[in-house]
C-alpha cells in the first residue's frame, strides 16, 4: 500500500518576515501618533469652544437678570424669571433700536459697495494682464498691513475737507475703502481659478466685457462672493474706531451705529447703570451675526475651499 506525502507549505524567507514585522510596527506607531495628535487637537478645540461660548452664555443669561443677580449670584445660574423688560428698555429708553437700524443701513450699503467695486477690481487684476497690474494689486494688498490707527488723523482731515464728516455717506465710503484690500486679495485669487474657456466662448458669442463679468463670471464666483460678503458684514458690523472718529459733532448721537451706542450706555450711566439693559443691548448686537453665520455656514465653507485648487 503506497503512502502519499502531502507537499509542505512554502516557508517565507527570514528577511521577508522581519521586513513585514517592521512595516506593521511602523504602521502601528503612525496610527498611535495620529491618534495622539487627534486627541490633543480635540482637547484644544474643546478648550477654545469653552472660552468662546462661556462669555456669550453669560452675556445672554445676564440680560434676563437684575443687577443683584448679576453681581451676587452665580454667573451661569438661570435667572429667577425670564423677562424681556430689559430688552424693551434697551431698545426704547437706551435708543438701541435706533442704533441698530443705523448699523443695518450703513453696513448694507457699505457691503454692497465693497462687493461691487472689490469684485470688479479683483476681476480685472486677475484676468486682464496690463502694465502696472501687479503694482496695483500689491498696493491693494499692502492695505492689509496698514494699521487703521495710523490713518485716523489724515482720514479725519480728508473726510472733513470733503464736507462728509458726521454723515452716513462719509462713513459708508470709509467702510468701503477699509474693506477693499481684503476683498480684492481674496477675490483675485478666486477669479484666477475660473475656467478661461468659458470666458473665451462667451466672447466668441459676442458678449461684451461688462456682460461677461455680470452675467457669467459673477454667478460662477458666487461661493467666493458669499464668503467674502459675510466676512465684510461681520467686520463692518463690529467696527468701532472708525465711527467714533467720523461720527461726531452736533446731532451725531442720532446717527451713531450700534457699537457707539453700546459704548455710550456703558460709560454714561456711571454707578446707576442698568446692567441688564446693557447686556440685552450686547445680545442684540451679537445675535444677528451668529444667525447670519449659521445660515450661510455652508456657503462660507464652500467659498473658502472652491478657490483652493484649480
């Protein structure tokens, strides 16, 4: 009776086994390193979130409390009763409603002007080569590094000589000039990523440069336009130094924007300050920007990433 011997399995060389074990160990070490860095990143984000959310939460809760509860109670405790009387006092007695509407008017017109002029300048600088193109672009970009504090005195004199001091027109024009450097810098990079073939096809079909810009390029650049518009709205809404320098004189208090009004509330009342009304005014100034960012969050993220690659 014959006996069949099963073939033995091939034995891997010792060197290959050692190389495989080294690769597995290196991969495990990389995963551990990535996990450690990810954990540290989450901890840092958690700490940052607490630092941002805690003051906002305290401000909102304090707007419903009395002065006694604000100074003697637990800062994060719920108020005894949720009453909107402090908001009513801030809106009517402290004239926050008027300041709020002034801010809406100024920021709306200045943002519209910034986006119109900034988009046109960025488009030309990004798509049309001409002598001095880079010089003009770098002049715009240099505005990002120029501190606004250094421009206050000459800016005040220029606006005063134009007869625009203590006027909405002067403030809006200054807001537009203040926001143009970042707008041009951001949109110029974005317009460069748009396909040239679309513009060439439109020109062959008889589109003028103006129609090409407003009917084709602007819709294609919508994600970037929305992103920079939100940044401009937030920056101009929170602006304090420029209104203080330009909105002064007889009857200026009726033209103040929200940041000036809140500062006036906090300094004019002295020891008899209505702190609940002050925190209500702060809440009214904060919530619109939070709502705007929450609504347009996806568009902002899309705009920031769309121009990242061609």
